[in-house]
């Protein structure tokens, strides 16, 4: 077992007695403490959670972080689905391998490289939401741009 003495500068452990305190700590770490300590933007921080549901599950953590990091605004398009809201500016992760999902990548002024394949763990940001066509555009960290239909958003 590792020694959890909190003396290291690159690792620390915080024990919380309940899920409400744990959630509050995660939000504070991502929005304030780690960005200040590491001198980086909160959007560069990735939170891992072992479960999807519950107070400390992925869905609730994402909702709480969205409230702080990307709150609603009149100029931000959003689309509601299931138990969540997707909003322009949200950080997203593709969570399934899709070998046939088409993408484009800008390589020069108005010239795009086209390809297929988006994979589990690919991270990007929502750049556009079209409510008429019910499509969401995501730009991944490597520059690939993918248009998702609402039926593909669960990926």
C-alpha cells in the first residue's frame, strides 16, 4: 500500500466521510485548487470516477462542473438530452470506438483532410449546436471535427 502522508508535491489523498463532501472537494479541486497549484486551466484537468450514477458519479460530477466552468448564457446554444444538457463550450469524451464515424480536419485555408474513426477516450469541446438539425459539432484535441446527430450523442 502507498504511504498516504500528503508530503509529496505530485500526489495527495483526501479522505471524506460522505459523498456530498467528496463531490464538493472534487469541484473545488478542479475549479480552484489544482489550477492555482499547477498553473493551468480547469479545462485541462480530467476527472475519473468509478461509477456513472449517484452523488459522486460521472453524470453528477459533470453537471456540477458544468455549472461552474460553463454556465448557461444567452449566447451559448444548448441541447437537452436524457438527464443532461450539452452546451457549446462543454468538454466531452467519446466513450465508445466508432470506426465509421466521419471527421474532417483543417489542414490549410479552407482545405480539409477527411477520415473516419473516433475512439474511446478521445477528448474535445462542443463548438456548435444546431437545434434545427439536432446536431452537435465537437472539435477534438487533435483538430478533428465531428458532427454528431442526437442519436450518436450517447457515444
